[in-house]
C-alpha cells in the first residue's frame, strides 16, 4: 500500500519504507529510521526540522 502524507509521526510509526520527494524528484528513500531520523539530504533535513 502506498500512502502519501505530511504526518511524519504517522509515517514513522506505520511505514516499512519512506520516500522523500521534492519537486517531482526522489531525494531519499529507505527505512523510516534512515530517512526520518538521519536524513542525508539538506532539503530533507530542512523539511523535517519544521515537523520534528
């Protein structure tokens, strides 16, 4: 199942895999821990800093 959300806590809790997209491009993908806890891309970090 594919779910698109800005609810980061929900995604972190239920997802097996997270994909972060910006302007139609995949910037990061991986486990919730990889992408949401330790994002490698500066754009991902900036986005998540507003929610976490």
